């Protein structure tokens, strides 16, 4: 009975972590679906979400709902700025994808080291103040906290909202059209630059939400905190089939649960290496991901 309870408890913890990875992975997969590029600065947008939340709580003492709202707006605007300043000029010059990739890495490093300056944030770890008291509920086989519940509800509502946006609105139809055929989308009158900017902002907002949820669950933040979650979320997007929304979500849960189970039953020092082992196995057995489709070359 104790073993079963322990396994179920780790499963709950893994779903909690996987939910955060899923929110970050959605930004990777949406941008790739439209531009066929990997925005490696996305993990740093996630980091900024945590720091925006930190300052909104400690300096302004805002209520929780405003902290989430303003932090998501802040990260959405950050993602918009990155796209407009760093990526759009290269796209207009029809730069090769490798140039965009190198630029994304450069933007990521710039954000990390720029915000590590003492006059802005700090390179040191900072304790994140939880905006509410942690309460636990014993459900016999496992314990769930109000933090678990918050993350589950926030992620679920975000996924429902994203589904409605993509499949039930004109904006979403334009995004899907652009992902399917960019040239044809232009011909039918879609403002592709506006849709690209909107996609970056949407992904940035979700990453910001993930940053605050992560900081509440694991209340210690620093300017380099987005590196490994960003990489793991990218792996999650690849596992699910890069460019596929539901694939990114499932991939996030796979990575989160795997990481927690490895830490609990093997060793916490092996968790990151095990994630890359999962990626290696998937690339060997199913290189297009769980939901990706193979395109035959002609």
C-alpha cells in the first residue's frame, strides 16, 4: 500500500511538472509550425515570467490574478519585441534558417547575461514569495496541495482557451493557414507578419504563465532558470511531433513524469541525462514524433 501511495504521489508531482513543460512547449511548437524555426530564446521568456511575478508580488503587492495577468502581458510583449527586432529583419532578407537559429541562441544569451546585471535582477538565486499559504489535502493514496490544483486548473483552462482560439476563431484559422502554406496565405489576404507576431505573443504569454507556476511550485528563481526547462520543453515538442499542438502537450507530460520518476526511483543526478536518452530513443524509433507525419521526398 505504501509503495502504491508513493508511486501515485510521484505521478501527481510528475503531472504538475509536465503541465509547466507543456505550457512552454506550446510556444516552441506554434512558432515552428508557422516559421519552421526554433526560438531558443523561449526558455528565457519563461524565466522573465517568473521574475515579473516576483516583482509584482514583492514591490507592488498585487493580488494573484493581477500578477498572472500582468506577467503574461509582459512576457507576450517581450516575445513580440524579440520577434520584431531579432527575427523579422532576417526573414525579410530571406536569411537561411541557420542564421535564425544562431540569432535565437544569441538572443537567449543576451537576455540571460543582461538581466544578470545587479542593476536589473541578479545572477544569484532569489526566494520566490508564494502569494498564498500552502494547504495540503490527504486523499488517502496521495496528498495533493493547492499548488497542484492551481497548476492543473491554470494549464487546463489555458489549453481549452488555446484550442478555442486556434480552431474556432478567424485568428486561429489564419494561423493554421499560414502553417499549411505561407505563400497561399498571403495570396488570400492574410497579414502574415501580424499573425507571426501574434503567435510569438501567444507563446510568450503561455511561457510567462508557466514561469510563475513553476516559481510557485519550486520557489527559487534566477536568471538562468530557463535553460534546462527550455531545453526539456523543446524535447517535449519534438517527442510529440514538432508543430503539433496536442503533441507538445503530451510530450510535456511525458518529460515531466519521466523526470520525477527517475529522481524518485533512481537518482536526481540522472534525471537530465535520462530525458536526453528518451529523446535519442524516440529519434531512432519514431523520428517524426508521436503525432508527426513522414513526408516522402519526390
